[in-house]
């Protein structure tokens, strides 16, 4: 394919923060989730993610269950306020410029965070295509479960391959492919593209990028 594929991680890459973490914090601030019960667990899961020890199924049970307790219309209304209060202040100007530089390429946000939280954020950056962890739905409402493979670690590679197969191609169909990420959790996919780029990387990814000679950039 003559078109180039450009993949963007979302949390701590395009955003100066983590949308998954901030969504739970937002629900705590709204009084929807009990602060005493949820705040410490939310921080613990985030710390495990950073350390590379996260049990994704345990985390998704924590993160998706609240979606099943409220009507979709209420969740959408909360999300609108979440975008205004939490997300737009975290949308880095340099990240918007980076996305714009790739405007002629096939741009995709690929993220472990669920699509309910992230679809409006991808649109905020002007990116039409999203590969994310999918919350299970029944009759338009969330069940609290996960549909398919979580888009995390090796799951990101599997989900990308499936998405490209639906379009009649593979990663090898593109002469050039980029992946911008901050996290060592994305090493499996970073190793697959022709242009891996470490963005304000965590220490493990910074070391790996240094050994491999991958570009290291900052969007701060």
C-alpha cells in the first residue's frame, strides 16, 4: 500500500495523563463511586500498569463493572463533562501537531483503555479509527464484561492484525508503519512496526529504545 500506517497510543502519549485512571477519579468525584473503596484500588491498578505487573482481567472487572450499573444515556452525559473537565486539559498541543503532521496517513489510536472512554477522545484528536478494549454490550447497555481480546500488550498486536485483516491487509501491506508510545507494555507492537517511536517513555522503554536506536521524543 502506498498509504502509510500511523498508530498512536493514547494515555501518557497523546494525553498528558491516563484517561482510564482519570475516568475512575471523575466517577469518584461525582459521588458515583465510593471514594474509600475505589480510590486506593484505582491507584494500585495504575501503579501495577506502570510496573508491568497488571492483571488485565482483574483491572477490567474493576473498570467496566460501573458501566453496567447506569443507563447509557447517563454515562454519555457524564462523559461529556469528563471530556471538558479532565481530558481537554490533558490534550497536549504538541500531540495535536504530531497527529496533524500525519494527516495524509492512515491514523489509528490503539489503546488498552476501553472504547467507551476513548472513542470521543480519538475524535477530539481528529482520528477516525480506534482499536481499543471493547466493553460487552447487550441491547445498547453495558454488561460489565469484555468483548473479545483486551487490547493490551500482545493483545494489541492481535487486535491490530484482526483489524487490518478486516480491511483486507496486514502490517506488511504497508511499506512504512509508525507506532508512538510511552510504555514498555507496548514493546510487542513497537517491535513490529518499521518506525517505533518512544514518546516521553517510562524508564524501561527508554532503556530499550536506547539499545535499539529508536527515536525518543517529548510532547510536553
